[in-house]
C-alpha cells in the first residue's frame, strides 16, 4: 500500500501527540540548563568568579554530557525509550534542583577532598560543578531518546519535520528562561529559580508515563497510522526490544557514524556558546543586568524557533523535486550552513547598539537549530531503528567534547583580552569560529559520505 502526505489526515494523528511530548521534554531540558547562564552575572558578582571559573563550571556540564551521551544512547537502546526517558528526567530534574544547594554540596566535596589529601577548591565552584555534572548526566538522555522515539513513530519523510518541531522546544525553553528566571531570582532569590524550574520535569514525567508506549503496543494508535509509520519498511520496520545491538566498534567502522560525529563536534559548541555566554556578553559589553536582558534574549531565541521548524521542513522542498533523501538533506544543510556567516558582522557592528549583534546572532542561532534538526535526522536516514540511540550517543559525545573545547577557549580568551582592555577582540575571535563552523562541518561530512548509503546489516 502506498502512502502519500495527503493520507496523513486520514490514517490518524497520534504520532503528533508523541511529538508534542518530545517538544515539551526538550523545552524543560533547555530551561534547566539555561538557568545558570542567566544568573551568571549575579553569581559571578556574589562569588567572585573569573571568566575561567565560569568556563570551568560550564565545561563540567559539557564534559559530563559528552561522556554520558555515549552511554545514554546505549542505555536507551537496551532499556527502551519509555523507561530510559523516565530515568533521564528524574536525574536531570534532581540535578537542576541541586544547584540551589551548591554551597552545602561544595562544602561536602571539600571535606572529602581534604580527607583524601587533595587540595580543596572554592566552595561555590565545587558545588556548582557537582550540580552541572548531575544535570548533564540526566540531560544526556533527552536527544537520543527523542530521536529514537521519532524513528519509532514517524516514517522517514516526516522525521526531519518532527525533529524540527520537538527540537524547537530548545528555543522555547531558551525564550521562557529569560522571561521567568530573572524575575524569580529577583523576588525569591537565585536558589528559588533553580528549584522552581527543576521541579517542572516531574510534571512531564507523569504525562509521559500515561501517554507513551511503543507503537506496536500503543492502544491509541490506529492500524492505518501504524501502517503509515512503517510504510518505508524494511529498514524502518518496527524494532523490538530484542533487536540485536551493534557494538560501538562496529558502528565506528562506518563513515556515516563519523560524518554525524564530526558534524556534532564542530557545531554543538556553537549553540552552547550562544546559550551559556550571551548573558555575560551582554552584561560585559553593554552593561545590561538580568531584567534588562529579558526582551533581547527573548527576541533572539524566538528567532531560533523559525529556524528549527523551517529547517526541518526544508529538505521536503528538495524531495518534492525528485531528490533522494540524502541529496535533499545535504542541499538543505548547505544552504543552512551559509546563514551563520552573518555572525562575522556582530562585533564590528556592535557600536550601533546591542540590538545589532542580538539580531545577527539570532540568525546564526536560528541556523544552528535548522542544522541540528537535519543533522539528527541523518542518523535515522541511514541506520536501523535499534541502533539510532547508540549512534546519536556517539555523536553527542563528540558534540560535547567540541563544546568543552570551545567553552574553555572562550574563557581563556575573555580573561586574556579583558586584562588588556580589549575584550571585544576575544568576542571577535569566538564569533568568527561560530560563523565558519558549519561550512567546515558540511564539507567534511560530504567528503565522508558523498552519496546515500543506508546500512541494513547491523
């Protein structure tokens, strides 16, 4: 039986309920991880952090996230999407709430370090590092689980669009955070911001338990919709929990894995730089305080929603014109990779006021989300469902390590040029890296995988 996009209104829509759940999980994911960056100017002043101190705290998140992503994909492939997602959100919600108790945690850490004969570190830094590590451990499960759920519930034609929709939750979270976190912190203190935002994850968990099940066991899914989901079999046929699991070494033997991993390595750090450093940039360069950042940051991250959804849709424009899935995806990603080049002008034109870099960086951040929606989907385009989580985990580890390097570089550059009274030079270097990363990534990915080669023998 042949299915066309027009038939999706006939066969059912429950798969979009699952997409909505993934969207809200990703929203919460980014709300939780952005609280620290929005409070960074306040916390830096309160605890006397340098840019390097802040970079070390944020790099802890990225490093633990990188390592955890490798294992998260494996755990999700073995546990199944439902149970693994529950475990992930419990851990990351507790980690988010734990930031509120960073001083007590840091004191305990230093007590342990002293006991074993190691040098203590500043209490606030130790406490926030532990909080970021636990947050990263749980949050590493979000994208492998969401991509796996998308592969389970959507045929290939719809996957990048569905991925773009749930991935736009990152943008919504990034918008909601500056609208809520500074106000909560101003009226009830910074600890309350971490607790309030972290607790939201437990509400989502209840909805996930109620509404999600594997498609073959989903009572709310019609037979017609299930057939439509599996219409591009055999490689997209339903995966069972007993499906064979390919080893990491076997997966690393495929160029497709390396192409995805390199794309993540080059570009994940760009998004995290925009996420973690923009509040400090606006504070340092333009003297904006927490409440002053609400509108510009909300506008910037609102722009990224267009990129996420639009970027997810863009390959279908090429598919409708006869290109195969890989040709359409790569052409879309090349167009997207050109957009961040406008970030090169952010620092030179910054003298016109903060709205110029906000809008230019907004275009770059929007392009990242469009890129990310397609990059994630290359995995389910080329690998069978039972290996998607593992491949996403490998790429996520590469992206996290790239993020660590970019964050550490940023902290070192900002302290170096700041001491010389030339902080704008540090930002110019970082913005240049962010602008060019996508074109470099696309060229290497295309060289590794020149044409579509689907893997069926795992």
